């Protein structure tokens, strides 16, 4: 398969994401059995064991940045932002994070790395050139019972140097952060949900969650409308992606293992695409000709054809594939792989270390 066929989107005025061995120690060899299984499906998978508690990742040049919250995210110990060599996926550097790190996004224009701390309700700002932390932004806001809202996904609009932070709570806010000053510019209340996506052409921000998706005008920072998605019981739109050229949204629906193709204006479901149990992350390539979906319950990556909106290819990856990032060129993507906690499940490790997979097409 040619690189052009799956040409991956670099950014759209935004770069969003989404998921060690000792310093400078080479990573273990990937599983040949897993590589062979993937090759039979038209892809080459290299799966490298890294460190416990991996979440989101992003590649910039020859480096891959990955958040690691450790084996127990509630143990009070620091986490790390890991810097991997993009060629070998070996750990080159570990930057200690006093707050547990989960979400991660890069602003390539300003050279800033943002790290989300869900448990401590904050976002760190790092200088990519020095990897020094230059700021810590507290996320304020409480629900009606006085419980603080937490952040989840981070998204950067490079065109306006704006960072958006979504909340997984349905009644939670989206925080709007000025990238130049690292201060909160606005808080859009009552629009929360775990999914977060941005359409730069229409200046629309989208959130999604349990039986709904919301449309936000980024010019006024106001809710335009909230659409109910209730064709099936317990719909959960865990992540959402924009296809600006076709004026459509694609959302992973984890409860039923499907991707829903949605009309952003009417809220109607245009099509339902079965992908696999626990459909989770979704990313669009540069021209909208393909969408990549991790199916956490199946251990697979689905590739959806942008024209026919059918599954073009299913690639075995490993147990619990999580977040997706773009590789250095159009023929590669990166996926963080979570660790099963049950010893009877295939892929379980006593040391709780998790993996990063690189898939070549």
C-alpha cells in the first residue's frame, strides 16, 4: 500500500491528540509473532515495551513524546513525559512531572508542549527546545454539588495560538487558554464531554459524550446547539473527529463498537460503521480519504475508507490499543498500548509496563 493512499494529516491549524526502560537503554525486540500476524493484514507492526501507565503521544521530528502516569495513577508519586527515539522507540529521556500526566498535545508553530493533569485539574506548558516547564495552568470550575471539574482532552488551534481543554463531565466546561500568555481566556460552561474536535474552516468546536454531541462557536465561545444521539440505548460517543471537506463528523461509539457518521448541523446519523468492541480513538488523514480507529476490546486498528465509509482494513495490534498519533511520514502511525490488569488475559505483564506500537502500511 502506498504512502499516499493513507496520507496522514499533520494538522489543520491544530494538532491534537489522541496513550520506560532506564534512560538511554535500548528497547526490547518487538514480537515477531505479532509482526507476522499484522503483515498478513497488509501492515507491519512494531510493538516496543516502554513503561507503565502510558496514555497520549505525539511525534515531532525524530522524537516521540509520551505521557506516563506510572503503574498506579493514585499513588501520589510523580509521573513522567517520556522522549523516545522515533526510529527505535527506545527511551532517550524522562522528564519528571510532579502531577500525574495524561493528555498531551504539541503546538508546532510556537514550539510548546502541553500536558494535561486530570487528577490535579491543571495543564503544564513545556518549551520543546529545552523541555523545561514554563507554566502551570489551574483549571477552575465546580458542578452543582461543589465537586471540581477535571480536564481530559487537549486540542490546539495553531492559527490563533489557542489551547482548548475539554471536561469528561456532561455538565462540565471547555476551558479556552491563550497560548501566548498561558492564561485562561474564557470558560464555556455546560458543554462538556470526553470527545473534543475542531473545524477551523467553520470555526466550530465539537464535544461528545453519553448520547449527545455539542456544537460551539469559537468566535463567540458560545454553545450553538446540543444534539441528542439516542437511536440505541446507552450511546457513548467517547471521541469525535471532523472531516471539514465533507462537512461531517465521525464519532467512536464504545458501547456498541461502532463509528457514527454525523451531520453537524441537523444532528442526524448519516451512517453507522461497525469496527469492533470498545471503539476508542479516531484520527483522519490529510485528505479525508481514510480514518483510523482503535478498537480496545478487539486489539485491532480499523481503517475506514473516506469515500465509501466502510472498513477497508483491520490490523491486529495488541491488547487494548489506546491513543493514535501521526508518524514522520504518510506511511506510519503510532499507538499507545494499555496493559491488561487481569493475569489471565493475553498480554499481561507482571511489571505492568505498557507499549508503543508503530504501524507501517
